């Protein structure tokens, strides 16, 4: 019993490692899990008293349970059988594909990550880059939404900052579940995004089995009351204007809607606008058919270069935030009320073509409401004024004339139903902000005599900002 045993050093290290792992697994991990679970439960209790729209049980269900529910959905099982039969493949192979799609789509919501890490990170990023403003909200209509309804925020898509901005502003009322494109499926970003409750979508996929898995997940989430946020345009606007709605997700949400059911679906239109969209040059480049394609390394290099320039300006104390980021929440649209207005239509009983025609009408209604909610921020108003002057071939304008044109345009926009954002409630200051933002971007220039004019070569960039509010103006004057 007292004999000495000799071991190779590598074996001793291996035994120590196994012992440490066993201690970690049996002692530390359960303790850490208990602490985390306790904190999450305390947070959920706090959220139940604070949030206007509570976190739904569906979102708190373990991810694997949701995947299993999806895999054994009767409609999906029927699709698997049809796929296997049509393609002469074993059912197990088709089922394996469905499992892979389900694991790709289904999120893993973590309330602690969303409301502690995500909210603070979103607030820091949004406030660091912009002067964030919630300009208008139909609070009375939002409060009147029937309790238990599935609430879906629908918004225009101008920048990838939209995700951060709206989630930050809505965090005092609810937790949003986004549909996120494939661009975000990179490690470790995809893990963070899943924990924020987002689900991934292959926007260009035409695989019928994949589309059926996505459809059934969206149906499950909507039927369970999950608060969601979607971009009906389907992607970022390239020219700055509102795009026609893509109807896929709307169809998935509504094709099984029961007008007499206990849960309504209510869409809240959200309008977003920025004095500067960080990706504006990249988006405009996509419109140029002669522009050479940009590889991933080039794109990453440009992004790092942009960050380096911003840091350089900050170190020299010459950095400024990129103007105002403004959000408006419009009047909610109830699906139940809309179907009643349509004469009591029941989407479940229509043919595919008939249902899609109704969804198309509803999508157009939603985009009209989103358009009404888009705020007219200072840079967009100033860009419109300079673009009109450029089209008219006018001579350089002094500062007073520029401001006069902006003031007149503000009134024209208000007459068209626009919510014109006037920082500090000072119209002159708003004009100065718009002029400064365009000048910093070198979209307009001042000559030696103090005359301002648009840079002709930057017409596409000016149009990008002007297009965000073009729908408020008569077409002959926009």
C-alpha cells in the first residue's frame, strides 16, 4: 500500500484533467445553473409587472422541445411523406433534411441575454452612433389592443441598424422576435442572435420542404402569441424608397387565422429614418450594373477602414454622431377587423389564388401605414430641397435661401401627411442640421462666396435620402 507508483508525465496530466472535469461537472456546473436559473426567474417576475406585452410561454420553452414539436407537426409530416414519394427517397432522408432545417430556424430565446446584455448593448450602440428619437406613437391605440393578441411590428428597412434601434425602443414594452437573413449565420453572431429570439430565414430559397418547415414554425409562433418584427419589403431598400411588400411571411402568419378564434393578430406599423444610413454607399453600389462585385475580404476591409476612420476622428476630438435616428409607431391594424371590413372573409376557406389576392391587398394596406409613419428627418428634407434645385439647374444658393427652401418643404410635407421631425422644436436648427449632414458627407458644397449647391456626381446619394419621404409629395414635385 505504500509502494511508489511511477507514471509518465503525460498520463498524470491526463488524470488531473479528468479529475478537474469531473469536479467541474459534478460541483460547479450545477451551482452555476442554479444561479443563472434563479436570476432568470427573478427577471421574468420583474418583466411580468413591467412589460406591456408579456414574454410568451412559447418563447421560454426549451429549444429542443420546440424543434420536436415542429418535427411532429401533422402538416409537416404530410409534406415529408409527399417529398419522399415524389423524389423516390427514403422517408428517413427527408426527415433528416427537415430536422436540419428546423435546427437552423428555431431560436433559443434567453430573457437574461435579451433584456440585460442585448438591451444594454443595443442602447449603447444606438446612442453612440445617433441621436435616437421616438417622435410619435399612437399610445391610445396601442393600449387598446386586446390582451392576448399576437402583435407583429411591421417596418420599413433602411439599415441593418433597424434591428438594434427598434428592439432597443420596444424593450420597455415587449421582446421582439425577428426574421433574420442568412448574412447573420456566422459564429459567434448566430448564437447571440438566436438567444435574442430571432429565427433565420433563407430569403431566396425555393426548396418546397424548407419553405414548409419555415411556414409551420411561423404559424406555431403566431398561433402561440409570440411578438414578432418583420420587414415586408423583404430586404434593405437599395434606392431609399419604400419597396412593394413580399408576401411570404404574411401568408404564413395569416393562412390559418380563425376570425372567430380567441387570439387576434394585430400589426403595428413602424416608420424608421436616419440622417445618415451607414451602408448607403454599399446599397447604391448594388444598383450599378457596371460595378464589379465586392468580395467578402474587400467588404470586411472597407468596414474596418470605416471603423478606423471613425476612431481616428474620435481621437482627434473631431468625431460627431451621425445625426438623428427617428422612429414612429403608427396605428395598429387588426386582422380580425380588416377581414370584417372585407365582408367577413375567412382566409382558410379560400383557394390559394384567392387567399393570396387577399394577402396582397392586406400587404398593400400595411405598407401604406408604414409609409405614413416614416419620419421626415432633417437630412432627408434638405436632400429633397437640393435635389429639386439641382434638377432646376439653379445657381448656388446662399444659406438664407437654403433655409427658406427647407422651411417651405417642411410645410409641403406636413400638408402631405408627413410627421416632420424638428429637433429642439426649432425649424432653423433643423435646417442647419440637414445642411451640416449633407455637407459632412460631401453631397453638397459651399463655394468661396458662400453659395451652396448640390454635387452633381452625388445625385444618387441625394436621391437615396430624398426617396425616403418622396411618397408624401406630389409626384410632379418630388
